[in-house]
C-alpha cells in the first residue's frame, strides 16, 4: 500500500515528496490527510492536523489570501487548552481507540482473526455503550456519558447503530466498511477543541433527530430515504465548524465568507464538507449518478435550514401550514419540509433537555461565545451579540435564547406533533428557564447570596420526573 501526503489548504508537500509521487497511479486525495489507493476499502484513514510548519503555536496563522490584513485565526487551536508536560493528548488516545475498533471490524468482515489484546478493554467499553444504545430513543439520553464510554467516538457509534437499527444499510445496500470510514471521517472533521460545536454536539443532535423520527406523525409518513437523509444531515450539520459565527467570518474577510458571498456561510461550508466526504468514501457510488446528486442536493437543503438567521422565515412558513392545515405528508416536498423543521428543533433542543444535561450545554455554548468576544476585543473588532462576557452572563444569554428562539419554535412543533415527548420538552424548557431566571439576579449582584440554589434544588426533582415521561414504551 502506498501512502503520500495529500494536498493541504494550508501548505504543500515538500518538493521531494511531490516529485517522488508525481508519476504514481492516481490515488484518492484529501486535504490534510495521509491517503491511500481508493480501491483498498479496508484501509484506514489517518487524519492529520495539516502542515504545522506554516503555523505558529499560539493560535494564529500567517496572512492568507482573503483574510483580515492583521488577523488570521487558526480555528484548529482557537479553543484549545494547554496540556501539561508529559501528558498524552486525549485526542491521540481517542484516535487510537477509534482506529483499533476500525481495524478490528475490518478484520472481522474479512473473516480474519484478531491478534491485538487491546480489544478486551475495548469490548468492555463497548458493552456499557451497547446498554445505553438500548435506550437511545429516550429523551434523557446522556450523550456526555455515552461519549466517555466510547472513548470520544459517540458520533460514530450512535450513527452507525441508528443506520443499522432502521435497516438502512441493508435496504440501500451500503458497504459497511464505507459507512464506517465515512462516519470516522465525519467525526474527525469536527473540531473537538470547540467547547460546543464539536462531534458530541453532532451526536446529540442525531439522537434528538432519532427521537423526532419516531414520533407517530412522522413515523407513519416518512420513507426510508427520508430517514436516511435526516440522520445524515443531523450527523454532518455542523461539520468542520470553526468555533466562531458568521459575523466574525464576514468582518475578518475570511475566505469562506467570500466564497459563499456572506450568505449562510457556515451552513454552506458544512454541506460542502459533507458532500466531499460522501464522494471521498464512495458511499453512494453504487447508486445511479442522478440519485447520488439528488441525495447531495437534499442533504444541502436540510443543512442550510439550520441557518439561525433564517429562523423567522421557516417558522412563519411552518405556522402558516399549521394554521391552514395544509401540511400534507403524503407529498415529498412537505415531508422534506417537516424534516427541515425536525432538524432545526434537534439543533437547538438543548434548553428542552433535563436540567443536568441542558446546563452543561448552556455553559459550553456560552464559553464558545465569550471566547470569540475576547478575540474581538483583543483585535479591536466590534464585539458580536452575546459574545461580550462583561455585558452578558450565561443566565442572560440562555433566557434570551429561550424566549425569542426556542419557545416560539417548540410551541409550533408541539402543534404539529402533540405528543408526550413534545409536552415533556416544553416542560423542561419552562423549568430550565425558571432556573436560569433564578440565577440571573445573583449573577448581577442584585439578590441575596445563595438565593438561586434552593430554587434550583426544588426544580430539579420535577425536571427529573419529566425526563421519565418520554422514555421508550
């Protein structure tokens, strides 16, 4: 098997390497990776962080075409934390386990015995994870625990399980090795140094999407093709997210903003990145070209719907359908629109989770916001809304988000799907908002010390009770 350093957007291979491999047979190319002959379906992908020779170690990269004249942010290290001397990076450990599992599954598919004793520890983790997957349809599914049990591979394990559970791998005659390769690449292309927009968030959204797909109104109407699209869109909806928002990319003249003309910049990038991985792994190469292109287009339509700047547009259309009772799920276009709304709900469902989970997500997303604000301050840029740690608190950010974004969306979703799960989500949303409201006076120094703790303590039992209401029957 021949390996070579493929083309990387941040730098090129040394001249020697270029000359050495210029005459070799065409190989599968990918950015920032070691690649291999595409005919070898059982080979492992090895993800790399890019050409570090052209990057500094402090979170910034040299000026590049289309970037801000004095600000070039290395998004791979934007949210990274310094590790203690002599420690083994957690990402390296997770990758080791990921590749070990991948290699083991490849050998088993070929009927070859495994020789690595490391699988004993691996299977122990897998056993606990499998127990959790038996309850993957419950709304109080703890994705943080599941990610720990899978050594940081929650997105791969969960998505593969759901594709298999729905019978999609067999129905669409998908190559299991290609599916595994695709999911590993998707997970690796998420920047897990981001506090919020990382592979765990993608796994959480995928699990929420599964819960919505099982709701009676959708389960009775959606086709297997719809379900496949919904799961793939959920898993890839934030692929390669840089950890900053669209206004930041625009104001710094980032090349992505120029490429997509300041319109749904991140969402277009997520979609195109997902399409790149689909083509790289040839996941749908056995289908007619027209069908493959159709999958890519509809996948893009779903991912683009998650653009929060278009929230009112989609919500208004959804509300009109419900008011006029004109949403007919027998029509493919209406089913697709319902998938768009389901993905939008899954993407921002954190405030509707039980308090113990919701609070962790709130802290993570606010950390990411505030870090961006700190960078904007440092370089004397206009601070983006919600990103100023001096003017906002976690509680104030969450209360505003729940009031103006989450509540209107989930109120309409409950009209569309008036089920036990919908009422459970609205119940959690109300309790979580009350908990943050109780903390806000304390954060601003206008209330007595310790006032919020008794309030939260009295609300958590109710929140836990609600979480049991949406479990699988």
